[in-house]
């Protein structure tokens, strides 16, 4: 009987939840855990391994034990890319002891660590401000089968500069000077770090050292100089650098134009932004996603909606597809002021070009349409959201019910409320009270009473669920 019940419960669990659940049983010994894992009816894949490790709250020891069992299973490749999963997961959760042990295991198994592995490890330390551990690891690279050469130095400098530890990067840069050969990339990494802080004097020092070392500044160098000058508020100097690089025969590329556009956005000079954007269109380079994202976001922030829509249209025509996050960032400000027309235009054009829309974007649009009483559009959008694979949550149901109540579509509002309750969502008391009052005002006393009983049952079930979960019973 227990076996049948267990099997029935398992049917409701995802594969990764079944595997993770083994560690909740508190089995004693590695052999017992591996035996239990082997008897879970799951078709193991790299994707499932990643979900088990990245989600939930497994400890470092449990993560390593599961991973070591998983890579022994048939169909799972035991290569460097599979190890990236566990190294990233351990680093993200600060299980550094286990992360280093995995690296040593890789060396023992003759798996050659690459620069990507090194980047993951270094960034894990630097991200939580343990720079000394990153430097210590760099000093002991030979133990991991790597060399302390230019490429590994560039990886560490990149991690430090990206996380704003430019002072530590500069100290390392000065310490290894003459011991490790620098390249143009090394100097540009240092330039990028100082650029983010707007330290023009430091950038000039790096530039002089770069030229003295026999390297010619390239477009990356100039883009960092321009960006850093802009951050320091020296826009005129940035314009001068831009003109000088053309005189020196270095043709500006997309990154350089993007830096100029960013500088003029920062001071709100949109005429100059458009001027450099048009200059980019007329050059040998093409605008990229960064160009369009900067311009559209700036126009939306300044409430220049028509200009933003025009640039968005140009971006799609150029074949540049915005990321899901970028689209959400475009829709969000449009849903904070004015009617939802412009936000819906962005959505419809993006959908026509096959862009993926996030659940957050759908929720913003539904909320805005609900507030403005555009319930026909709202219901169509809700249907499209479900067709795209997103599931409705309580926030979605509340906005749908609220919108239907506002325009007097009470029968539909009741149906949506019943669907929400059936799926285990319990809308807020404010929404329930609003719908109930609207029904009573329309003399729909019987409907209001029936709905009251259903809400009462749902509230009782919700309280029971809270009690279960408080006791660790996740049904």
C-alpha cells in the first residue's frame, strides 16, 4: 500500500525533484544514497543534472556526491563542459572547499582545465569579495595543470575589473610586470577597469605604458578612453579623442560609436545621440543590440515615445532581435505612464518578429490593460501568454478579475475567480471583497453567496496548506 502511495506522489514530481528528494530521506552512507538514486525512475540528462544542482538547497557535500554519481551513469559525457555545471553551482553558493576538491579530482582524472574553468573559479571568489583567494589560486595554478602566463593573467584581471576591484587588478598588474608578458588585450582590460570608474589620469598612464611597450591603441582602447572621459564629465575631451582617432587612421567601430552615444545620453543631449547614431549607420560598421538598447531606453526614460518606437522598428528591420530582458525593460516604463497603446505596439511588433516575451512583461501589460478597462485586449493577451508556455499566477488572476469588475463583466469575473481557486490560488481579500460587493450591487445575491462559500473553502484549504508546510509536509 505504501509503495502504491509513493508511486502516486512521484507522478506529481518533476525528475529533478525526485532525485533531490533522496537527500531529504537522510540516508546514512554514500552507498545507500547512490543505491537510492539508482532506483529513481528518471531518464537522466545534463539538463536534469543542472536543475538538481542549481535549484533547491542541497549542501556542498550532497551536490558533489550527486554529481559524482551522475557522471558515472550511461549517456552522461564526462567532459569539461559537464564539470562546468558543478563548478559554477559550488562557486555560486560559496562552497569553495568542495569547488577546489572538484578541480583536483579533474586533474587526477587527466581532464585538462581550460581558461573557461579558470574564469568560473576566479569570478566565484571575486564576486563575494574574496580577492585574496583568487590571487592565491593564481599563484598555485601549476597544481591545477595550468600556467601562470599572459592568458591566465588576462582572465584574472578581467574578473577583477568586471567586479570593480580595479585597485587589486592594478596591484597585480604592477607586480607581474616584467615577469609575465603583456599583450594589447592586457592593457585594454586595465583600461576598461579604470574607464568604469572615470579615472582619466590612470587611463592615460596605462595608455603611455601601452605605447611604450610597442602596442598601437585599437578601437577597444579608444572606446574605453571615450567612455571613461564621459564618466568623468569630460564630454569635450571624449569628442576630441573621437576626432583624433579618425585623424590617426583608426576607423571608429560600433563600440566607439556606442561610447559616444552613451556619453551624450548621460547629459540628455539627444540631438548629438542621433547624430552619432546616423554616423554609425553611414560608416562601415553596423549598430548592434547595445546601440539600440541604449537609445530606446534613453528615449523611453525621457518619455520620447515616438522616437523610441521608431528606433525599435529600425532595430527589428535590421534583423536584430532584442533579448527577453531588453523587451521587458522597454515595456516596463511604458506601463508606468500614459495609456497602454505604445507598450502594446512594442509587444505586437516583437511577437511578429518571433521575440520571446517574459512572464514579467505579460503581467505588466495585463495590469495596465486592466487599469484602463481594455478587457478585450487583456483577455486576448492572457490567451497569447498561455499559448507561449507561461502559466498564470495569482497576480495575473487578480488583475484579470479586477479589470472585469471595473467594466461590469461580473459573470466572467466569477468564472476567472473559480478557475483561480480551482488551481490553488487565493486572490487577496480586497479583490474578493470587490467582486462580492459588485455582485450584491447587481442583485446577484445567490451568485455572491455561492462564491462566498467557495472562497471560504479555499481559505480553509490554504490555512491547512500553511500548517502542512510549517511542519515540513510539502503536498
